[in-house]
C-alpha cells in the first residue's frame, strides 16, 4: 500500500492530468475556430491520450487500496495565439508535466516505494516521448515562419495522427 503522502500527491497529479486533457480539448476547439483542422485533430488525439493517462493513475491509486479524490479542474484559456504559439505552449505544458512526474518519482524514491517507482517509470518514459513529439512539430513550424502553404502542409500532416492505442487494462 502507498503512503498517505503518496496518495495525496498522486491525487494532485490526477487533477493535473485532467487539466491537461481539458486544456488540449480547449486547444482543439480553438484550432477549429482558426481554421486548422489538422491541428484540431492532433490536439483532440492529445486529449484522448491524456484521458488514458488519468485513468491509468486513477486505477493505480485504487489498486493500492487508496481513495481517489477528484477535485475541480481549472478552466483552460480560450485562445492560444498563432500556430507557433500553440505548439510552444504545448511544449511548455509538457515540460511542466515532466517536472511534476519527476517530483512524484523523487517522493517514491525518498519513501523507498518501489512499486510506485516502477509505476511512474512508464510516465517518465511517456514524457520523453511527449516532448519529442511536440518538438517534431515545433521545428518545421519555425522553418515555415509565415509561409501559409508550409503551414497548410504541417496542418495536413497533423491530421494524420492516429488515435492513441488504449492502455492495457489494470
């Protein structure tokens, strides 16, 4: 069983993961309003992936014999700026999530909670992938600058993002 402190911190992370999902859904809606269906789709798939991350953490807490405490989710912004600004904000957010996961891992190490360390390793690896995926969009966006045809090519590429593969059941 995990400690009370670990339970509290994991519950905080559940809230942050829900916020991430909520923010990506808001970004998806914003991309729709500015006429970028590929960006809209990419953000929608990101939302769905975040929901899977939340569910995995939720199941872990309960599987450790602890209670999940769902808290209010902060309202995300309504507007995100240019496509470049959208992706830069996405990278900043993923870097924030990485920091939070690392703090959880630090606590698990401090508490010698080997089960939670093993569980969190999946998230550590996932965050490396998340940041790399965003950087893979950011680099070409910077290269095209204000070129609208280049932006449309990137938008078309983002429209091809497949749906996330469901995580295995607990």
